[in-house]
């Protein structure tokens, strides 16, 4: 294979100008054809070279002639196909930096230990199972990178490298850490995440210069007190372990600003407190030490299921087993809450708040705000009807409850039995604990049912171990005894003061904690709602359902105004809180105000089912899809609320879809609930910008669920698929994996099976800003080198010439200047960007470049949201008529 001409030119230039650095790397964005498979002999004659970068090529060997480059201080061979390290490298004794990462190495040769001037050694992304003891001679080493290998142990000799300041051991198979690491007292950063560690060694506390300690994604069950000696620590990552308790002494690390405890089964401090960060944890322990601790023996029992299954009957039977069933008992509207108490073995009473949910479909949109963790769930099924969709309800609880335990209760009316595939359900849903049968009409097996409920709810993890300051419990009990539905913030603060609170922030911390538990509602980030503490959440939800169940609102396809609300909420307990209740509906993403109207609103879950007629320009579309293993109801209606200001002409919206218009660009977003997918098409001048906005908002909604299994599908942009309405689709996560492993091209799955650039696929649809945000820094570390040339397969949308500073300027092939993705479409659909850097200057790394492009893209995205004004209230109903439009609208 011929050596690409631009490499030859660089070598010639280095010779003529006697350059001290030569960059022959295949950049992250180059085509596979622009890679070296061999090194020209001319390189070995450049004896003046101090820096030689050969990363990202297809080198399988390196010629021994390079041994003549005795002045080399930096040699980068990362991202090649080397299976062995050439022996001559051991003779380059002036090397201070050697990068052999991202190759196919299974061993490190002994002679690397002869390069005693090395200060940085990169061996990551290989297949190493051990490292030779000869490396103990590298006493000048300050950085040692060994992450993403197959190490099961770390050799003891590593403790002799006492000048190390950074040690990277993440992504291996370590079960222990050698005691000798305690000798590395100059370490400032230690990375041990993604291993199999079960304990943190006490000797880690000897590393008193540490500022970063990364221990996430292991199997740690305890944090040693010795970590309190790490007084310089600023970042401690303990995420995704098995920690139940964190010692109070950690809060005394005054320089600690980042403490990640997410996804641990925490009991002390409560996970709701830990998720608020280190300052919240400090406040919690301070109050615990000052006020003493107590326990709240209280939990939620949430009863869900289809309407008419017997949920209300079960709730009342739990409270009073002698309760007699009523004929044609009215279905629950929203949520009913019943209190039930039973004695514990320790003599304390255990309080259960039974939440009886309405089963009608319209209420699913609000379940997410009340189906919470730290609860026991019961799914009631009517065995006569056989209409319970077990997979739907089990998925809903899994998505919204963070793996809380669940019992299936078969209400065998008239003693009709029904078999369910319990083994299959248990295999998929690990939180399913029992399947119990009863007949609520005759109380058959009711006693056994109550025994099981008492057992599971009293053994919830937070009950026995989650200590709270005594003042917190006192305020909680005071609020519980208050019969009012809501109180003002000032009244709440007063109650706190009467029960021993002195600091304002402590009072807000408690209300935030109770909000997270669903005990009360206090939206501290909302300018209106923050003034009110809702003591009875069912009061607010019942008010919401009064609107959604109102015959006039239903008849008007979800349209209502202030006058309607005054009638609906005319009762005394709502009359003076209408502004707050309306804001609550908006907060729950249940409605939005119509642009251009002062007091008209839409609840999109009540919109017409009919999709209006419209023409669509199918040429040059950007297309994206989301598919769901399980699709919770309400995603599209929540999306409509969030994105409503861009609804095209305020009328192209229906219950399962919407047409958006922004900056002369249209987007069609349609949910197909039966197929469990959302389809997106975008046409116009700023396609990618609008698509980025759409996907961002959908991703935000997705993130509000636990374990939502959703796949983002990116269309192929090859010559066959580019203008097709049915292109081949790639999984976005698979594309990101390919980038991480330097597989920069991929085959289209449709004939003629064209080869396309992976980054071009991502950049077309997602944009570099979003891609950069999602990626781990590890992927980019290899790219943080000098002299970058970037080629991006791109959809170029905007026209015109814009300029920026020379260092960050992006050039199209013919030399016209564009910014980011904006420009004109060239024949090969590429942008060529060249940035020349000196290795002695501060590196302008790829991550920064991508961030810059993202910032610019954000500026374009933010250019104006066109709000349509002049809508009269009497026209609102007509706009949302259930009849499809009789005249087609051209959406150009």
C-alpha cells in the first residue's frame, strides 16, 4: 500500500526545516485509507527529532532503524496493531514519555525498564495480565497508565515507584490492592474503578497527598475510617458499590467538594440526602450529632392494578378485616390514602400509609410522581376478568420505584382461580417477592396475606437502620397531625422552629427529604410553589383529576381556561389555591399554556386521536427513532408539554404526535405505542439543530425513569440511504462503542452495503456537542496530541460565510469559512479542519474542540422561539377539532 501523500509531505517538511517534532498520526476522524501500515525509512534519518507521534495507524511492526533517533524524548505508538514491542525501543534512553496504549500487547518486555528517564508510561487498552518487575527501575515515573487491561493483581514492586503522582488501574479484574501502594506517598490521583474490590485497604489512608480517589463500580461494603487522613482530597467516587453506611468522619475532609455515592443501598445517610451532595451530608451528620437520633417506623404500601380489580377493597380490608364490600363501589379517582398501624416486636407501632391508586389509563401520567422507592407495592389482579397486564404493571413499578419489593395479589372473586407464569415473571422482575391468592369478599387467606405484608414492609432497608435527627422526627409527626391540606412556607418554618430547628437551610433540607419520600410536596425550585408545603399530596392530585375528568374539558379535547378552573375548583379547599394547583399541573407536565393566550391551556392526553392532514417534504430529511423494550404511557404527551412553544401553527398536535416549527425547520414526532417506538423526521435549513433539541428533551424524559430500556437508532447516511424514508438504522450505543475501539467505519446493512464513517453518522444526527457530552474522557485521552486535522462526514445545513479566530477556524474543501456544522454542502459532504499546535504550548485537545462546536451549535439552537400570538379563546376549541383538516398544508 502506498504511503498517503500528506504523510510524505510532513516528512519532507520535517527534513527541510529541521523540525523537532513529527506527527504522523491517523487522526480520530480520518478515513481508514489515510493510515500508515509501514514507516518510511526517511523518518529514521531525522536525527534532530525529539517528538515522534505515530498513533492511530495500522502498524504491526516498527523498523529498528528508528534506533538512530537518539534525541527522542516522546514516542507515541498508541492505537496501532502491535503485538510485541520492538527491542530497539529499550535503547532510546532519552525517552521521557512512551505511549503504547491501545494495541494488542499481551506482555511488556523487560527492556522497558532500561528507559530510566521515563516520567510517563501509557500501557492502557491492551491485554496485559501482568507487568515485569524490571519496571521497578523506572524511579522517575510520575504517571503510570494501566487501565483497561486484564490485570488480576498489581505487583508489589509498584510501591518502589515513589515519584508516581498518578496511577491508573481502572477497568481491570483486581480483587485486592498490594500493601506496597501505601508507599506511594506522592500520589495525587489514584484510579481503581471498574474492578472487583470488596474492601478499601486501610493503608490508602497513608496517601495524604491524594486529591482524587476513584473507587466507583466495585463491590465495596465499607468505607474505612483511615480515609479521613486524606485531608487534601477534593474528589471521592464511591458510586455503584454495596455501601450501606458512610462514616460521619468523611464530612471532616474540608477540601472534599465531590462525593459520589449514587447507586448504593445507603441507609446512613439516607440516599435522598446523599444525592444532594457533600454539603447536605455534612448538614445531616451535624444535626444528627447535635440533636441525637431516632427512627421513623413508617412506610408506604402502594396498591396498583386495573380499575375494578379490588384495590380499594384491599386497602379497606387491611385497615379493617371486617369491612363489608359495597355493591358498585366507585372507582378511585387519583389517589386515596388510608393509615394503618400494627405493633412491632420491639414494642413500637409501625405506621403504614396505604396509597390506593386509580387504575384508569388517564392517571398513568401522574403515577410517576408517587410510585416511589422505599415502599412496598402490591399489584391486585381480578382473576375473573383475566385482564391484568402483569408485564405492564411490573414494568411500571420497576421503572418508577427503584426496585422496591412487590407482591402480586390475586383477588379470586367467586373463588375463580387463575394460573400465572410466576417463574417467568420472577426471572424478569427481581423485585417480585410473592404471589398470593385471596378472596376479599369472604376473607379467605386474608390473615396470611396481612402477615406477608407486615413482614415485607417492616423489613424495608430504611426502616431499621436509617437514623434521623430527633428534630426531623418531631417535625414529621407535627405535620402528620396537621389536618390541613397545605400550609404556607412561613407556617412550615415556624413548626420547625418550635421543634428545635435554628437554621433556615436545615428546615429546607427536611422539607426536601420529605418531598423525596412523597410524604409531602415542596417544590423548592419553583417560584410560586416554593411558597407552599402540600401536606396531603392526594389533595393536589385529586384537584388535578377533577380537571382531567371534567366533561367539558374532555369534550373540548383538553382545552380549558381560567374560567373553567374557577368552576372546577370552586370548592372552598381549592378556591384560594387555583394558581398553585395550575402550576402543579404544569410541573407534572400535564398541561401547557397556549402561546399568545393569557389564560388558555391544553392537557395533551385529552387531545384528539386523529392525526391532521399535512404534506411533508420527504427530500433531505434527518430521521431518528427510539425503540423501547417496554414503553410507559405518557412519554409523548409529556414531550408535547415541554416542547409546546414550537408547535406548528398551534394546531398540528394530536394525542400521539406533533409537528414542530423552529427557525424555518419542521420536525415530525410521532409515538407508535403498539410498536413501542417514537419516530422523528426533520426537514428544513437547521435540521440537526432542531433534531438535537428534540432528542435532548426526549432523553430528559427517559432519564426520569429507572432502568428504562430504550434504544436510540441512527440512520445510515450512505448514498443509498441518505434520502430514503426507510434507511438502515444503527444502534447509537454500538456506534459509540466502535469509536471507543477505533473502529471508525461500519458497513450499511442494506445493499449495496456501502462503508460509512461512524463519526459522520453520529455528527449528522446528534451533533458533536451531544456526543462529546456523553462520552467518557478515556476515549479522548489518546487524541490529546499535537497538530490535528479533522475530517467529518457531515450534513451541512446553513449558508453564508462566518469567521472566527484563526486557531479555531473550520474550512470547507474549497476554502470558504464556516463555523461548526454550518456551511454549504460540498461534493464529498465533508468539512476539513486543521489546527496546528506546538507540543510546548497548552494543548487544545479534541474534547475542547468538540465543546467549542457544541457551544456554537447552542447559539444557533437558541436563536428565537417563534411564539404565535393573537389566538382568541373562542378559537381555541376549533384549532383542536377532532375532525382532520380538510385542506392540506404544505410544510415547507
